[in-house]
């Protein structure tokens, strides 16, 4: 029997997907018919319901605490717009915003007709 859960925030995609996998696997084990299968199904649902709830709560609290910080990271330097040759990523050491994204070129138009 498939249970529905409350919708999750957009930032919770990995945990929501893991919960879906655990629930689907539990549903699968419910229908197998071996003696250990109901136990396995209950255990998987317990992991999805209890352990993921604890992880989700802890991560949410940590995210909220970090969101309240407004001081610059002490390891970031003032941005000069130049990436030293020793750095692989400017974002790791530079506080400047990333360059603007460019949109990909649209695909060429295709003829819409019947194929033979």
C-alpha cells in the first residue's frame, strides 16, 4: 500500500527522493510473501519515517542558523577579478558574483511534415 507524504520544500530533493526509494522498496517487500519480508518492509518504513525526519530536522536547523550570518567568510579575499594561476576556481577564494549566464542557442528549426 503506497502512503502519501506531505510535500517537501524544493531544497529537500535528495532526502525526499531517498524517502520515496525506501517507501517503494518497503511496498515491494510487502508483496513478496517470505517470512522476513514484512519485517524488512516495516524496517524500511521506520528508516524513512523516523531517521530521515531527524536528519531533515537537523539539516533544516543548521541551514537556518547559517542563513542568519551576514559576515563575509574569513578565508575569502577581496575580489580583483583576476584568478591566480594557482587557483582552480575563482569562487573558492573570490567574493565577487559569478559571471552572467549565457543562454544556449536555440535548436535549428525543423520541418514539420510526414515522413515516408
